[in-house]
């Protein structure tokens, strides 16, 4: 498994190069630049700005310089914030991580619970409830769900808040209750976790139903094992493999946050930074966020692949 993990990690570098190259070329293929405005900037000021940020060089020179910088861990200088991209991302990344991790946990708890209960009560009331939730959750986009939740619980009832982020801005403040305002956290997290929870519930239900019909489950019951032991020791564990297959990409997507939800609720996360950087043509920040998301997605899929061997010892990596 160690050799497999090492080979997968080595693949990160060519993938990052490909993503960096494609993003670089796409950004420079669009007409205009970061200093393009409705009102023309004087030519002298335009030249000085281009020279300061290295935009006066030819495209191959800019590309080569960028690859050299990122190979040394330098993501460049943000034109929008007049700061290093690394510093800008570090200020927002922890907020996005909180947002994504809470959504992942909520989606897993709700999806696995409903999917398991639906399978164990096949064609019963709990099964119909789980199927209804899965269908509704998969049909409603997260920004629509967020709008309904905001109208009901924030505007009409006044129970929750909808502007800003209720979590701490820095890791060292995570366990400080003074920096938590759950009234701001609940709606965005539920909205982001809704669709993944529905998807996980559907996959869990299907996997559980397939496992429950296997011969070894009937054998375990015939030996007199308790239903609890049959479900948790034999059924759930063997049904987790197809669930893990979808949890990997879903976790990566949730961990990187939601561009729309962060913009809707004014959450100071990386997704909102990315939207702003596109509008302002902040090349370095766009590239930095894109590479950050690429690494997260690759690592999330690697963790899921390695988890296969934990869930099913028969799986071996070569």
C-alpha cells in the first residue's frame, strides 16, 4: 500500500502542471487584463502597472516565470489585494475547511443513517421516507434550498442569521466558544450538505439491499447471530465500498466549498475569493485557488482509495 500511495502522490506533479498550463492559457486567451476598466487608464500608468506585476513580458516568459515560481512554492502576488497569494489564501482557507468539513459530516450522518434505515425497512414507511428525501434532495439545487431555508427560518421566524460566517477565522480560535455563532452556520451547512446527503442515502440503500440478499447474510442469521451484529458487522461494512466510491468526489467538492453559497451568505472563504478574482482578472489568485483545489481533490480521492483496503482486506494495491 505504501508503494501505491507513493506512486499516486507522484502523479500530483504532472496533474498540477497540466492544470496550471491550461488555466494560464485560458486566462490569457480572454481579451482584456486586470487593469481593463470602463475608463481608460493613462498609458504611462498602464505600463508601470504591467511592469510591476510582470505583465509587460511576453506570454512564454510569463509562463516560464510562473512555473519557476510555483516550483519554489511562490504562488505570486495578488493584484486585487496587493499581497502574496499564499497569505490571501491562508486567511480564507480555514473558513472554507470549516464549512466543508461540517457539510461532509452532516451529509455522511444523514445519508448513511437514512440509507441504512431504508434498506432495513424495505417497502416500509422508513423506506418511503428515505426515498422521498433522496429524490427531493437530489432535485433541489443547494442555492434554492438555501433560499427557502433563509426565508423560513431567518426572515419569517427570525431564528437564524444569514449574513457572514459564524465560525472562528483562525485555527487557534476553533475551541473558543466566543467566536462561534451557530445561528449563522446552520443554514449554509444544511444547504451545502443537502444534495450529497441525498446521493449518499440512495447509494447506501442500494448497496445495503444488495448485501442483505447475499448468502452469507442468510447464513449469519441462520447461525443465530443477533440482528444488530448481522447489520453492523457484516452488512454495513460490506456495503461501504460503493459508498466510499461516491464519498471521495463529494468530500472533495464539499471541502473546497461552494462558490455560490459563499457569495450568497458573504462567507469569507476561498470560493468567494475565487469569484471575486475572476471578476477582477486577478491572474495569480485565480491560479493559486485552482491549484489549491486540484491538490485537495487529488488527496481526497487518494484517501478514499486507501480506505478501500481498510473496509475490505481482500483489496490489495500493487
